[in-house]
C-alpha cells in the first residue's frame, strides 16, 4: 500500500492528511493509532448513528476495532451513570419519599375540583333565574311607566276639556249653564277682562271678544293634539259628544262675532279679518264661508 489516512493532532477531526510511506505493506506495526471518538459528537440534539458512522469513512480503523471502541464507550457511560446514582442516592430516596402518597393528594384535588364544578353549576343556574326575574321586573316597570304616562295624558285631556266647557258655558254632568255675566265674574280674571275691554274700545264695536275667542280656539286645538295620541283609547271615544258640543259652541260664537262685525259696515272690516284668522286657526274655513254666504243672502 502506497499511502493511508490518519488524523493529525494539529488538524480537525475529519480533515484527513495524506502521508506517503516508503516502507512496504509488511511494516504495518509502525502505523499510528486513530484518536478516540470525541464525546461531543454524541451530545448533538440531532445525533443519529447512521449519519455519524457515515462521517467515519476516512478513519483508518477496522470495523471490529470501531465496534470495540463503541462498546468501551458504552461501558464507560454505564459506569458514569452508576456513579451518578450512587453519589445522589440520598437525593433519590428523598424524592421517592416526597412522591409517596401523591395519589391520595391528587384524588383530594380531583374531588375538590368536582365539588367546585358542581357549586359553579348551581350558581350559574341561580344567576340565570335572577336574570330572568330581572327581565320580567324591567318589563313590568316599563308597562307601568307607559300606563302612568297614559293616565297623566288622560287626566290632562279631561282637565283641559272641562276647563274649556266652563269657559264656553256648556252644560256638563247635569250642571246648568251659567249666565254670561256670571261667567265673566267667575272664570275670567280681571287682567283678561281689561284686555278684552281695551280691544273692544279700539274697535269701537261692542260684541263678542276676539281675544277671548282666540284663547278658546287655542285650548280647543291643544285638546285636539292630545287626542291624536289617545284616539284609540275608550275614554277618548266616550268624550266625542263633549268635543262636538265644544266645537259647535265655538263655531256659534265665531258666527255671532262675524255677524256683528259685518253689521258694523266699514268700521268692522278689520274685525272681520281677525275673525277669519280665528276660523283659520281652528281649521274651519268652510264654516266661515258658509256664514258669509248666509249674510249676503
């Protein structure tokens, strides 16, 4: 053999160095021994025997010698492991004693968790019941609130209608109508009377007070607006005759005032325009046209 590969002490493990030999093949005893397998090669996380053996193809060593070296390495590791166990024997015993009875503790924890789970399920059901009760109570509260609002609107409607009936001297609930003089004394305060008197003095015509008609029509329109949100209520339907009386009375007063203004000639022209405006506020312009036509006839 003319040459062989060995591991040089100054080179890396797998870097072969070619050495020429002038001696013959019978001088094999003079060949150097291969270096021992490094321990670090077996500590790699990705270590596999086949991959590692494939890196030894340039190693000047027979297969039997390699096997022998690996057996020696295995025996060495076994002795090291035994020495490690012996040196930490007391610690191993303590670890065993600390683990003794662990099953009972695990069972205690498991039972405790089962009890906690059962308690959570019970509390969950209780919370769900309370949530349902709260929803029902909130719904009942909302219904009561709507009924209160409805009751207040009905009370306001009845109070305004009653007050307007008194102002228009309409007989209600079996009570006789008051005389005009009594109405002025009881239902109109002194300030309103003074305003009416001033208005009549300006016109120079004595008759139905136009400011008073305006106030009556305004109250009538407010009652009508309240009706729009309550028209389906039985109480509102029952008050239809009263509202009809109020409407007819207002139209009668406006007709009387219009006749008085027309009878005054030129002096009453401005008053006629004011009365027509009141008719428009009441949304009864057709009634005004009928009255004017009857006067012309």
